[in-house]
């Protein structure tokens, strides 16, 4: 990075990803990387993804300084490689550059400002072909797209377009991840070429109301054209493949959307190009007639490819078995969705599963369908049991929910046939029916695998046990495990954990050893941090100067209002000494044990001279925004600490129960320089708490940056755990297919 490069204010952070697959393009790869490192805006990270080539991977790691080099852990091909790169990245925008392309120094500087508009989902640049030998005189500029360049007839100023090209595009990361990225089974690999970039553009625009792509010709990328791409044979073959690729695209997205730009191109650009070639010929340039003939031939071959592809019956999933999208059942931590941390973990689970299986039908066990529809649109609420019958609705809600949970714990063990035939398979209503109907069953993050919440843990394990007996892949993500001393719960865990495909743990201080002691194979255990990290943007908490505070006044936390008030008085005193306002960070919104009610009682707003913000935070986004205002956070709530630490805000955690001792000790082990634990059982805890607050307030920038980096590493590990689950599911599918084939033969 040169000293004279501009770090322009207000631009989103950007990660640039380059996929490479062959040693033959090594020099091109180095030039591509050098052009990224020479950008006039600061690039958060330059990532090179090596597509299933161990020798190239080793060389890239040795010889590309300042570059993150990762292997393609997805399917072979450009799509899988780019998805692997995004999974390893942290930028708010992800940009792609091919290994045979060079970006101009202002490439990103020109594209990134477009993302300030809320409807822009991505931006593309102008591609300029760089010919290894003289440009063939017969090659029409109207077909420069065939060699990765912008063709004659494209706009000459920034305008919305249907699609841009993957070599040189920049995409909003939230949109990219919301649609699951590129389709792994659709794109460029070997001799196959399908328009994965157009497919991505169509899905990305549809993912946001009014979503639009912008073509920015002032951003320039130069694309190398080797000699073997300057022949008539290559030209015609490329046109044929483009036509068949558009046929496959039409199967995914409909013929109207998939060919809208092509129809306009055929009506306007090609006739003008042919006329231009004929005029050139009449003026003495004999190659003009050849260009007109090439335009006609290119169109005919593309049309033939499209017709042949449609006639061949290319449908939704080219090159893979035509199977329906999977049905996934999620059991989760907070059935009423009244805990913002539980909501964040569930949203992250749904988001990551959709990234792996974009078309999946996702069912969620919960008691609040309206809240589920708000937090996780498109999911299906599963919550009905016999306790919902009118006669049982006369009972108070708590006994009724207790009866539901008791049924959920016990029923799967009576018989794995229970409930399987009572309703249509496509309309499950209860957890047991949903387990029968699902293809995969997962448990999203939470701290319920412990004695404190033994009844919740027993219910989740019962559903997983039923799924395993039915032969369905199962996984648990973002789990806090322990302490577990109840014999019945340990027995149940020993029957379920060994059969999991993946067990993602929030921490490894006690969770990993305990899980392995309960039978979880070490190979399926991964320490991923909290799943909610997926929702938290990378980077600093901007303009942070407040003291954040959260407190859990409940029986399981061991904190009463007297202890909370003592902590509150100390926080108010410290805030006045820091000349900082106080921002409340309520996480639990349950009527009993409401964090907001506890904070109002302990802080006494009328006593503060610096101001106290006491808002009800309904969504994870609201909690993230509130935590961003803080320089330190004093908390008895786990997720208030997580949301701050991920942004480099140190957390001072107060605890008075074995349950929270374990949770905060695990969190402190993951963030050793920014997470501090104070026990309210210590005689001098108030003095200790004030000393730790002073230390946290003055925590060096390097320690805050280390916390952000740790969160980014945990988030990446969490994504990789989900990828491991997908790979295990696919392997199971392949093995079962082979077994069926053997039985038939």
C-alpha cells in the first residue's frame, strides 16, 4: 500500500477476491494481485482462492505477501471458488477480479460510492480486452463480451443495468450472503461455461425491493486475451456455449428475465454492427464485410445453442440429480422470541443455511409465529401440540407450555412412528411431524445444554434423537455446553452427540472436553464462537463514548435487585467520572426477568448528570447500534458482551451463578484482552469492578483491534462449520445413492 493512496471517507470496507486454478496463469495472478494492492482506496483484504490445485496453493502462500490465500472448499469451478473467498472475507462489499485481469488504480474508488444508494446491490466495471497479438480484423467489437470485455453498444455513463460480469464486479455483502452467493453447480468449470454472473445479478436484484445493478464505465478492468481465443473456432464455440448457458439460466429464472437484455442486444446492437461493417467495406475496409459475417454467424450459433439447450430439457439443476430442495427443521433457544440474543442466533442459523441451500424450505419450532415471520421471513412456524386443543387453552399459559414441553421430551421415545401419518407430509404442525417431514434437523445456538435449562435441553435432544433414528443428518451450532451433572441429561446427551454431523461450540474452556466426554467425536467438534457474530458488521464501533450497561436480575443469574442497584450506582459514578452518557443494553424482553425493567430499577435515571438512554431494543440490529455507541460495556447478560466485543468494545462481565461463571469464563478465553469477569460473591467486588472499568475505559487500540480480529476468526469458523455440515449431508446423499444403485444391480 503506497503512502500516497487515499483512504476515502465514508466508503464501505471492501474485500477483493481472485480465484485461480492453474499454474499457467501465475504471472497473470501476480499482476491481478498487484493491481488490487495499488488501488487508490484502502482494501480491507486481498484474498486469493486456489481451486483444487495443491501445488498452486503452496506457491501462492509462499510468494504472495500481504495476501490471504485459501483453498476452494466448495465444488470445483469459479462459482465455488468465489463463494469460498467470500466465506473467508470480512468486507462490507466483496469485489471479484479474475486471475487474467488487471484493475485500473481507481477501479474501486469509482465503484464504491454507488453503494451509498440503498437500492444498489452491486456495481460492474468496463472491461477492456488486452490482446496477446493484434486484434483480429474480423472480430466485431459488438462481440467483445466473448473475450471478457465490454462490447460496442454498452452505455457510456453510469446507468442501471440487468447484469454485470463477475470479472470486475462489486457486490453488497449482505445481499450476496442473503441469496447464498453464486450457485456452486452453475458456472465456469473445465469446458463448461454458464452465466453464473447473470444468475447472481438476477437473484441479487430480486432480494432487495427496487434492487438495481449499476454499470460504471469509468471503472476500468483490462482483461488479457490469449492467442487461443483469437480464432474463429473459439469465437463460434463461445457463442454456442453462451446460447446453451442462457437456456440453463432461463430454467432457473424464467425466459423473460433471462433473455431481456439479449433481446434488446439482438434488436439494436447487432443490426447496427452489421450495417457498420458493410459501410466500412464499401469505404475500402474489406474486413468490414468479414465483421458483418461474423456478427451473423455469432448470432446464429448463440441462437442454436439456446434452442438446443431448451430442446434438451435443461431444467432447474443442470449436471446434478433433479431433486427437490431440502426441508430443514430448526430447534432453537427461545421459543417465544423475546430474547434478542436468541433471535440473533436463530437469524444467523437461517441465514447460513440459506446460503448453503438457497431454495430450502426452513421450519422453525417456536410459540410466536408472528414474531418469527418478522425476524425470519419465509420460514414456517412449527409449534402446535395436543395442548393447543381448545380444552387445554382454558389452562394458564405456563402449565400449558410445561405440558407441551413434557410431550416434546417424552413422545419421540415412545415410538419413532408417532405422528408420522396424522397429517399430510407437506403440512407438518408439531415438532414430531416436522422431524418426520424434514430432510435435515439442526439445533441453533444457545446456552441450554446445561442443568440450568435441563427441560429445554431434553426437548431439543429428543427431537434430534428422533431425527437420527429416522436416518436424517443432524447438527448443533453455536452451542454453550455445561455444566451438566444431571444423570438423565448426561445419558440423553451421550445418545445424541455421537451421531451429530457437526457440533459447533461457543467456547472451548469447558465445552469441548465435556462434549467429547459425552461421546461427541473430536472430528465433528468445532469451536466457532457465538453464531450471532454473523450479524455484526466488521470494523470499529464509530464515535463510541458511552458506558453500556446490561443486567440480568433472575434466579438463574443469582442476581437480586439489591446487588443490581449497587452495580448501577457504581456505573453512574464511573460514567460521571468519564463524562460519558449511559446506554442501556436490554437483551431479554420476557415479562418475567425483563432486562429493561431491571435497568430502570437499578440506574435511577434521575440521579445521573450525564444522561441515560433507556430504550427497548426489539431487534438485533437495534442492539448492535446501541452497543456501537459504547466505549465499554458492563453486563450481566451474555449477548450484550458478545455484541460489544465483536466491535472492539471491552466487556466487564458480572456474575453470581455457576451458569454465568461458565458462560463468561468461556467468553473471556475467546477475548482474553478485552473481556473481564468480576464475581459479585467476592467481598470487595465493587472496588474490583471500578478498577476493571477504569482499565477497560483506557484499553489500548491494539487490544480493541485484537477483539475485532478474534470475532472475525470465530465468525469464519462458524461459517466453515456450516459448510462442513453441507459436505456431510452431500456425502450421505451420495453414499445412499450408491447403495441404492448396488441393490438395484
